[in-house]
């Protein structure tokens, strides 16, 4: 499917990703290369001619890919279950699992791309991480497959460093009908960096 031929997904609403092998064996390498490029875009202090050459190359890559742009239901992004964070370029690099205690635990690592200022992660990137972690928590621990974020509250306790593996921990606080209340935290060893709580609402059939 190419640009201009997008169709509404027949399931409607917020659907779980359908696994795919599209993109082939190099799709993971492609995604990691894009991530690394994002880091270079934040970090590089290159001569003018190097930036010009890089811009020329990037425009060529964009032109190469443009004919194959498609909708979210057909792109491999977020649907490659065999890859790190499902091959989703938007997601903060992380890994999490359900524990025997019925919680979600794992790690997250912010890159240079996520830098705010003075070595600290940008606050908005923390919102992105927690929306992912707490949404995963609500889904995995309750079995809910279709839900939307109703609110997300973040408390910034300490500066969050980039380029360091940090710990995430989250759980379901309570369930009230379609409402799933969850909370979690990001830590660096014994130091609490950020805490968050959120409400996710289960969607009705076909609800967007």
C-alpha cells in the first residue's frame, strides 16, 4: 500500500498491533540507525560542509522511502514483535515484564536525543515513557486490550540522567468498571527520580 491509498482499519477504535514480519531481516537495523541519527542530530558539532553532505544524504533517503508511506495498520512500525520495543521509533528504549508479585518491572534508557538541558532528560520524554509503561501495566495486569489515557500526572523528584539504564516499577492501584487506575516510578538505584499515576479507560466496541 502506498501513499494516497489508505483505508480505515476494519476493527475501528484502538486496536492491539497485529504481528508482522514486514521490513525483513534488516528492519531492526534500520530502526536503530534512525535512533542513532537522532542522537547525532542533537550531538554533532560538524563543519558546514559535513552538515551539507549529511542533509543531501538524508533528503535522498527520504525520497527513497516516500513512495512507500502507508497508514499505521500496514507499516511494520510497532508491529515487529521480534524486535526491541516492537520496532517503534517513538517509544523510549525500555524493557518490562510481569513479576510474580503481580507488578510490572524493567528498565528504561534515555538517549542523547531525549536531552533537555544540563544532562537532564526532557520532561516531555518522561511523559512519553510513563504513558507507555503505565498503559502496558493496565493492559497486562487487567487483560484490557483496548484503552485510552484519561489523565497522566507526573511528579519530578530528581534530575533524570540521559544515557544510563534506569529502573521502572508499576502496578494497578484499583479498577472501577471501565476505569483502571495505575501508578509507577522511575528510579536510579535507591533514588526515586520520577513518580506518576494515571487513569486508563477501557474502550467500548468501535470507540475511537
